[in-house]
C-alpha cells in the first residue's frame, strides 16, 4: 500500500511540474491589444548574471511594438539596443557605443539604431516603443564587453 501512495505522489509531482512548465511561459509573449490598434507588447530580461538576453529571439507583428526590458542582474548594468541589420551592423553599433562612454549610457548616435532603452541598473526596467516594418532586426547590449560575450538576439517582425 505504501508503494502505491508513493508512486501516486511522485506522479502528481511530475504532472504538476509539467503543468507549471507549460503555463510558466517561455519568455517574451505578445500582449493583448494588438488587435485593438494599440502597440504590441514584448517583455525581455537578462538571464540573471549571465551575459545573455532571455529570450534571445522575439517575434512581433508590424506596427507599433513596445518592448519592456528588465535587467535581471543584481550587479551589472545593461541596455537593450535594436538595430536594423545583422551582426555586422550590431558590431559597429557596439563599437560606437563603447566609444560613446558611460556619460551617454554606451549608446551612440547611429542611424542604424531603431529603438533603445537607457542603461538600466540591476533589477530596474525601461520601456521603448517603435514603429517596426516586417523584417529581421538584431538587438544587443552595448555595455563594454557584453556584445562580444554574446549578449544579443533577434527580433523578427512578420
């Protein structure tokens, strides 16, 4: 009898974990409101103390897109910069961002930047809204060394 109860409890625990994983979301999800003429909304964060965005791939519909970036790090500053283009453009924006320095939040004046948040302290958030056409965009953090470490991702608008 004890074996059956233990098996049943183990089964319930596994089933609960699966339900929580399925319902917990996998990162950025478009928010309701896109059909009513409002901006599509995406949420993105850092992967804790790792130099990575979570999620690294976003999808939105063309038009106004609001991105809320939360710095999930407790110790590091980050920004979220969206550029039109791929890694070649992102690398140039990153280089210019480092040259822009701390006073400018490591954000350069660059025509390839489509949207940007400010440099965000650990635990804080910032939002930005941009009108986006269909296409593929690259996003990155321009804080020194972060892009080179792989802090980048892709936003597909379709």
